């Protein structure tokens, strides 16, 4: 089992339909209409529909214990498959919509992280994400709260949601997060092309979530490599949402060969039929990457992680020992 690490996975998006159903039942609420298709999977046609389905699923997650269970179940599952570290993208806006404050939200997530560490040895930290389509002012509020470090596991700031809202709108939010010492990443270059990546690179970010469409602009690929920006790439997500029609069209191997730092993420695993270990296996099968090259992906994730240096040392030791 190869040691893996991931930096791009949305916490509400890790909960499979069965867990969402269990949580809804214990909260005494019916599953929202339109959430699942007849085959029992999450129902969505395209990216914007996916975002709405994600919001529907998130709407039944109501308590601190719910967040604990989702976190614990996800981390234990990937730990059993070999993962040693994950940065979980949390969305305080989704938590606020169901009436949870930061303490309840992050407290639940942290309890899940602690239990998974105790029982499965995996480590995890939290990225605080704002939602683009909730607007720049709300993102500033989310960043300002994150800057107060409501929980010690919070290490970074991120931006998800509808990519049509440009990164430059969020310069103030990123300035607040970066000034507070939070690591910064942003979704870009998934639905929007190279222009969105260029715009994102004006923010104080060291990573991009997806970023794959930078591959359409050779000068931009060169810039990513030269600046040491890490792309957190999710090939199965890209296929499921139709960013690329097939893996043979996917630019991951090209970006990697051009010297761009890349890591693998599962994004929203049950929505896309992805697993972290599966993303590694896909690279071996599709691109012929060796075990050494796959281990280098984990090393790249540790290098780009926003956690404290002491933890990175421990993770590198684990990577080399396993
Ligand atoms: N929110 C949850 N998952 C997302 C994704 N993959 N892209 C953008 N926003 C998201
Ligand atoms: Zn994502």
C-alpha cells in the first residue's frame, strides 16, 4: 500500500449517500427531493447542477456530531487504503446555513480528526473555504474569522464554488488570510481557462485547486513551474464533470513533464466515483508512472501542505519508512 496524501477534498463532499441518509434520519429530516437518482447515487448533470446537489446534501448535515462522523468516516477509509495525511476543505458558510457556529463546526471536524488519528494513525488539518458565488464581502467575513484561528487545526484559506466569479474579486479576503499566516489556495483553471489561472496567480497563493486548464497556455505552464506553484489535480472529478472527455486528453502528465508540481485529490469522492488511492492507481495505469513517481506525488503534497514543519518531518519519515 503506497503512502498517499491529499490536499484537495471538500468535507461535505466526502459523505456518501448512505451516510447522508443516516445523518438525515437521525436529524429527523427527509432526504431533499432531487438529491439522489434512481440508482441511489448523487444526481447531477453538470458542474452548476453538481454545486446545487452538493448544497442539498450539505443541508441535512446539522450538528457538530454530524461533522465529526463525516470527518472520521472519511479519514478512516482513506487511512485503511494507505493515506497518511489530508487537508480537509471546510465550508463555514454551509455550516452557518444550518445554524452551526465556528466552534461547533470546527469542534466536530477536529473531534473526527482526533479519533481517526487515534485509531488509524492518519493526520489531517483544516482549510477554511469561502464560496465564490456567496460574494466577495462574505468571503472577507469568512477570511477574517479564519484569521482569528478559531481552531488550531486551521492551516489555510481556500475558495470554492462557481468559478465564473473571478479570483480578483477576492483580493481583500486573500490579503486578510495571508496576513494572518494562513496558507492560501484557490479553485481556478477547472471551468475557466488560463485567464482564470493568471488572475488567481495575482493572489498570495502557493497552490491551485485543479489549475489543469493552464495547460492551454505554454507560457503560463512555464510560469507555474518557475514559481513552484502546486496544482492539486483531481482527474476523476474532471472526467465526471466533463472538463475532459477522456484520460488521454487529460493534461496531468503534460503538466508534470513540464516541471509543474502536482498532487492528487479526490475532490468530492462519492459524487465522482473517485477515491484517493484510485487517483494514484489511475496515474500508474494511464501514464505508466512508477512507484517512485507515485511516492513523489505524496512528497509533493507534504512539501505543499500548510501544516506545521514539525508535522511535515514526521510525514516524510512515514513516507520513507513505508
Ligand atoms: N464545492 C464543493 N466541491 C467543489 C468543487 N469540486 N469545485 C468547486 N466548488 C466545490
Ligand atoms: Zn474542489
